[in-house]
C-alpha cells in the first residue's frame, strides 16, 4: 500500500512546490535597469566604440524598453508617430503581466544586436533568464514573449536607419592642399571617424542640418585675425596651465571630461588603446545619478534614460554633420607646423575634424533634457569617472556641468573657443527640440 502511494505523494508534493513557485512574482526594480545599462556600457568600453556609434547603441535598447512599458501606459505615451520612421508597433499579443520584466528583456534583446562581443550580452541575459525562469516560469515566459515581440519590431526599425549602408561608404579622404582642412593627428594618426554619420536617420530632428551652426572664424594665420587669435589662445592657455602643474584645476577638469575611447598609449614598440567611456556614456551616467538620487521608480527611470539617449543620439548626428562640412584643422596640427614643433596638447586629440565640439553639443543637449526631467537646480556629485581612477566632481545643476564639460575641451588643448561656444548653443537647440517635440507624459 505504501509503495503504491509513494509515486502519488511525490507528484502531489512536486505540484505543490511548483505552484508555490509560480505564485511568487518576479520583482523588478529600477536598480535592475541601471545594472543592465551598466553591463552594456562595460561591453561598449571593451569593444571600443566611437562616440557617435556608442550613442546609437544606447538609444535603441532604451526605446525598446520604453515602448514595451508604454503601449498602453497610464502615465507615459508611446513614441510611435513621434520619432522619425517609427510609424507603427503591433502589440496585439497578450500583454505581459510583468511589464517591467518585459522591458528589461526587450532592452537586452536589442542591445545584443548592437555590440561586437555579443557573447558577453548573451551570457548576462542567460544568467538572468535562468533566475527568472526558475522563480516563476509562467510569468517569465509570458513577459519574454511580449518583450521579444516589441523589441523585434524596434530592431526592424533600427535596421532601416541607414547605419548599415554607411559601413560601406568610402573613408575620409585626407589628401588635400587646403591648409584649413583637418589632418590626422599623433600619435596614431587615425583616419577620420564616421565621416558619413550625418546620413543616419535622425530621431526628433527634421534633418542632420536642422541646427546648422554659424561658420567658424575664417581660417587665417595672419596675426590679429579672429582665427589666429583663437589659435594663439589655445597655445597660451595650454602653456599657462602646464606652468601650474598636473594638479591644477584646469587639468583636473580636462581629464575628468576627456571621455576619449581612442586614446593611444605607447610602451616601447607597442601601442594600445586606453579604454574609456564616451561623452554620451558620461551623460548616461549622470542620468543614472539623478534617477538614484530622486529614488525614481522603474517607469520614470526608463523614461529618463530614453529621453536623454534620444537627445544624445540626435546631438551626435547634428554635430558630425557640421564636423565634416567645415572639416576644420585641429589646433595641434597648426601649432606644431607654424608655432612650436615641441608643443603637445594636454589631452590626446581625437580622430575627427574640430568644429563644432562634440562634448559641447552633447553636453548642451543632455543638460536641457535632464533639466526638463529633474529641475533647474539639481545639485549632484558626479561619480561617473570613479571606475577610471578620477575623483568625484560636484555640480549645482546639469547646465553648469555642461558648461564645464564644454570648457574642458579648451583646457585640454583640442578645441578653439568658437567650437565650444557655438557647440553648446547647438546642443541646447537639440535638447530643447526634444523637450518640445517629443511628448512622453500623458
């Protein structure tokens, strides 16, 4: 009798524990979203993506997560028919009962399509899938189906943005007799990065040239000309900063905002890249700080990252449109040729034309969007660079942080003043457009 009852008891106990397991909801918090974005940043640093490409890698996963949450949201609107080319999302599948879980699944599904080392994202995804499926298989599978269904549509939209086509377009032609035109700079003398970035579909901008900036001062090496004055300003500021020593405030600011993933380090006969985050990644990090300081819930966290990443992506398209239009030579090249052959910049010059300053444009755009979310006088400790050995800096607002980020390029000896001042204005226009044109809140 006992022998016959044993299999039945095993089945009953198994069913009991299985049912108990399925009844336990899978809790997803904003911290889980931060962790997932940090994982993507880690992979991007490993893969050494350029600043424009990194902006693309951030924006699409965030939009996928946001859309998964907000097809029928009570607080936030879908971005369908608000972002260029995003005309329709089919959401007639049974909606997930755990939209937060679906949103993270959607984020990861898009992110793995955008990086080189996909296995790093896949390993991370599978580790989470194992935890979630073990905890509650029914809830997990339901959330997974919905998250994948939405994110697959975002991937199709993403793949129509002309990025793939730019991979086969010709490199920048460095052979020119025009003394004002950009030339590759030491130590690696890399070719110009992403000369066709302006051909990508924008998100909120009408076109890459919507906020075409005023021209830089006319190129001239004549003493007293506006351009020559700006060139000498870079030279003199750098020399004055160097006299103060490595611990000067200007050098600390320059290094804090460097964010150049292409820094080349020479050791004997070897040259290798010093891996760093990009300017966009720094502002994504500031978004994280703001979300955590305000205890933003999951939905607001996804909203903040999504709006910020849209502004960053459009800022890079706008900036790169001007960079390869004006194609202006860097201070380092001119100073070495005509003023001081031994002079070196405080920061390593990045491999693309000078005007306008990418840091200035991206910082202006990001600060406007973050101000719209968290307020005008949001004071914060910027801990973004701690993993890269740089100390915390304190700011009284996003706009003040943007002003410092822009000026850091002068302290770093890699931009003229016009690129900084016109660039931050260009970025402010991009950020203001995102605030005014893209409606997130119902």
